C-alpha cells in the first residue's frame, strides 16, 4: 500500500475591523457556513481566476550591476 504525502497547512492571519467582522458573521449565519469556509472559497476563487496570468519579468535598468550573472 502506498502512503500518501502528508498535507502541510500554513497559518495566515490578518486584521479586520469590528464592523467587517459583524458583516462576515451575519453573512455566514444567513448562508449557514463558517468564516473559515468563506475565506477559503474566496481565496480559491481568486487564485483560479488569476492563475492564467503570465509571470512578469522584472525590469532591470541599464545602470544595474551584474554581479551574480554567470552569462
């Protein structure tokens, strides 16, 4: 039997105002969900929407030193 790799979770914290907390609480109560599920769905939706965005190359000015370029 193959054992699956353990999923590692990371803790993220942020601050919201008491008014925002009350709005989230009433929204979750009316939708019969929890704030954690609400945040996870919102982050998942945002990440899926913006996943196809190309990675931007950083602009390097011509005056920039090339100390670590091996080319």
